[in-house]
C-alpha cells in the first residue's frame, strides 16, 4: 500500500488569533513539507486545485514542478485536477512536462471538484457539471493514447489530427479518477479501467463498500483485470506523539474550516462531540498517534476490500509548521512501517517452484 499526503496549500487564519501566514511563507512551508515527506519515505504527495481566497493551489502543476526539483523518489500528483473546468490538452501538457522534470513521477487525479467557483471563472455553466467531466476525461484519455489526436465533442473545438507535445516519460501517464459519493462516477471509472481515488471526509468508510464493489464489478464486466482496478482513499488525518495531542491540536482549525464551509452549504456548526465521534475506531478521520492511525488504516483496508493507496489531508486545520513536520515524520517513519509489515504478514509472497 502506498501512503502519502494531499494538500490544498491552505492559507487558513488561526481561529484563536485571526492571523494567517503570508502566502509566500505558506508556500515555502509547503515545499519543505513535500521535501520532508520524500526524505522519510512516503510514496506520494498530492496538490489540490481550488480558486478561493483560503487556498493557494489554483496552479497545482507549478507547485508540483517546484517540488520535483527538491525531491528524488516521491510521486507527485494532483488531488484533484478539476477537469470539468480545464482544457484537457493543457492539463496533459502540464503534467507531461512535470513528468519530464521529475524523471517519471507525475500523476493526475481527475475529478469534478467539491467547489463550483471554477465554472463561472472559466466561463462554463454549472448545469453542464457532469457532461463536461465525461467529455473532457474522454479527450484526456485520447491524448494519453495518441500523439496526433482526432476528437470531437460538444464543449470544445474538435481536434483533427493535431499533435500534443511534450510526451511524458511514463507511458502511459497515470490517470486516476477522483470521486465522492456519486454511484455513476464509480461505475464510469470501472468501465474505463482507471484507478479510483475515493474522498471520504466524514461518516464511516465502510458505507462506501457497495460503491467500491460496483466499481470493481463494472471494471470486471468491461474486461479489465483486478490488478488494473486500484482503489485509493483520501482522508482527513493528523498525527502527534499522543492521540490526545493530535486531537487537541487539530480540532480548533478543523472546526473553524468546516463551520465556514457549512455556512455556504447549510450545515450546522461543527462540534467537538461530532469530531470525536468521527475520529473513533470506525470513523473517517485518521487522527491519533502512530499505532492508532496504523490500526485505522488497516481497518479501512479491510472495510473497502483492499486499497492500494491512502493519502492524508492534514491542511484543513491551522497547524504550526513544526507540528506539521512532526506529523509527516511520524507518518513516514512509524505509521508506514507498521502498515507495510502487517500487510506483508497477512499476504506473504507466493513461492515459485524452481525448475531443475
């Protein structure tokens, strides 16, 4: 199982003081966090895409390219690319360039996004939300498959054989589909044989099992191998030396963020009781010390029938840079080894008989 981190490059104000880091300082901290994640052996770091005042990730490929120059092994991915509001030609060019800079470590997680500001910003109609994504994903996959592309659709001028350059080092460039809770999105990803990244930020992960099963069944019916139908999990999480410290450090900023979002969406204010319930043994939040979080990852893996990647979203709360670095260190040096050891013990490699 690959273990990593996702970030939205949040510039959230401290709920206690009302102060926020200057954007230039927050970006420097983010690059240091990615660099440390690479050093402690984490597998992947993702940057989201938003077009709001509280996030600095409107150009994720630029951030990832800066990180590529400072890292050696960690895979660098979007989390997610809001493909519905983007030009697939440009998206492919940006991530193919990132792939060359990083010597083959780039990935795309394509999704529709949970916020809608990008649609009017780029002159698109929210009513076309799903149709835009389906059409643009089709074009993105066509570009990945062929240098010279012939394609036509409703929402973009056709391509009549034009070449799309540069081509990435990886062939094919990895493209995941990021989903929330829409059944048709799971089925579509399965039919296309694309790996699935499931965002679970509340409730219990086990309730997503029927959707994951539908993804796998759709992929099987479409003729894709089980190995090709990978499932990843994106969850909110944070680590500290004790579970109580992790919860106490993370809660104030978490409550502030989700209460603000709730005002836009009609949710009630977030309470400590709700937070503590969702960070319980079967809840979605991965918050605690190394042993507690490792146990929850193993639980999620079983609940969803096996996952190949899990990424932590730590940036929805206001956390000091030093505490964030400590959380990354714990994730890489303590949590990941526990999870890998337990999974290896549960699934020992098969012995192949030698021929004499």
